[in-house]
């Protein structure tokens, strides 16, 4: 698929992905500002700042004026914060391209940070944190990252601790924004039914004012794990929720395509080994799966399940045995073929709309530093060999790399510790 890339004079990168057949256009702004760029004292500020950009600008001084303008345009819109980036986007019919660009640029460039809005939003974010605390599937993965990486950005929650949220004020936002919301760290993406000429015109008109500034890099991840780690949280639930993770590598690593295939074979679909064993044979779980989580500074393979309390130990044992078998006996040609087709199919389906393509190209540019057209990604997925998978399984699925977290009616994790050995 054809795309164009250019820079404004201030250094801001612009990517344009034309889709003449589309009825929509997506305008997205991504910035290298996520929890990986935070300190212990301001952990959570990237996410909080994202919220504040919707709370008013001099031109649109109230949250209602911003949300109603999006909706008057018939837009699908939102924002998100991750470890590596923060994103703002709007998707509209192609005849509203300029209006949505104007609105998003205004939010990005001119947030007011009214004290009364900051105060109100603290309560909103604390409730968001509480919501995830009450979602064991999310919480168990959060616990896993904490034991894997400890007291550094990779081990912190993106939303931050409540005590940080409570004490943040306008000066914190202004300081953080001045350092990170600069042209050299900002990527503007147009995808959909829009010409390169029009995209250039809109980029110049609405984003030339993004200030020039130097790039601040994220802190490297310190990783000294030498033995398995476990953690637990006592909670009276109807299910036991647990997750295992094995340290892998950052997203830049060329082995990421092999990891995607390996994860798919292990737990990527209803025909995967873990789904067949834990759900179909044992009848122990509704959800069970495996997926890679790869970032700019680190990465891991996660295996997760929600199981019947009485079958929790048996389910963990079954997973450990399945992983041992992958290491000792490898995988079959049939499994590799299925996993490749599954990955390629899901990948192509994920690129159907203008917003899909905006995120695909934008996240590649901001995290990897370059974009690969979809056909190159497909070629790399299909080039994975049985030898690649065997080698990767031996490298990743090692006892010293194992991490385990569990939430349920358990006063300790001793019953699981004794079976967590590869």
C-alpha cells in the first residue's frame, strides 16, 4: 500500500495514506510521551494530560464544546495512552477533514488546564483506576508487570498511583508538556479519502505551531531476573485469574515475527494447544490464551486464563506441561501453517478502515522509526521456519524467565509455586 511521509519546517513528521475508495478520513496525532518517559514522582501524568486535552481551549473553553463539536461532525473520536506513546484521533466523513484537523490541533496545542477541571478530572481518573482494580483480567497482568520489572517505568501502571494523581497541578502539566509535546516527538497521520496536496495544506495550516524541542529518550529497562517470580492477590471471586509471562525482547527485534507465530500455536485461537487442553479437555476455563507484549524498551510473552477454583492447579500444571512439550518436541508443520494463516488473516482484517491504517503506520513510525508496507510484514510472517520456532522456544521458555501472578481466594501462592517449573 502506497504512503507518503514528509516533515514540516519545525521537524514534525507527517504520514499520508490515501484511500480513494474510502468514505472517511482519520486524522491522528501521536506523541512520544507515555509512562516509559515518566519518573516515579510523576508516573501517571501522560495519561492525565491526555484527559486534560479534552477539557477546554481558548477557542473552545469547555469540555462540552469540544465533545459536541466532535459529535456534530459525526466523528468517531478518542485518545489513548500507552507505555511508548499518547494518541489523539478523529474519524469523519471525508468532507469534514479540515474541521476535524482544526479541532484536534487545537486540543493538542492549546489546552487550558483550568484548576476546576483538573480537580474534577482527578476524581474521574481515580475512578478509572478503581475500575481496573475491579477487573481481575486486567489486574492480574498489571501485577505480572510489577513483579517482572519492579520499581521502574516498565513495572509501573500507565494510569499511575492514586497518590500521584491527587497531588498533580497545572505546573506539572505545563512542565511535562513543554518537554515532550514538541515537533520532533510528534507524528501527524492522515489516512483515508484525502489527497497528498490537501493533507500538506492542512498540516502546514494547523500544525506548524507545534514548538521545536529536543527529543527526550525513555529510560532503559534494567533486567536482572535469575529465577522464577510469583505474586498473588486474595480476592473472593467466582473464578481464579492467573497469568504467566516469559521475558522476551523489545519490539525492534527481528524475532518478533517468530514470537507471534509461537504465541499463536500455544494459545492464539480456538485450535491452539492451550485452548484445546484447558478449555476443551479439562473444561476448566472460558478464556485462555497467549500473546506477545512488545514495547520499545522490553517485551514478554504472556499466557493467561480464568479458571474454575477447583481446577486452577490442574490448569496451571497443564499449561506448564504444554510449554515443556513445545520446548522438547517442537511444533508441527500443520500448526505452523495454521498460525501463519491466522496471523496474516487477522493482520489484513486489522487494516480495513482509515483509522486502522492511521494507527498501523503511526505506531510504526513513532516506535520503530520507520514504516513497513503490509506486504513486507506478511512476507516476514510467512518466512518463519520450524527451526526459528524451536530456537526461540528454547531461548524464551526457560525457568529463570518465568513469572506468575494469580488473583483468587488464596492466602498464599504456595500451591502454585511448587508446580511452576519448566
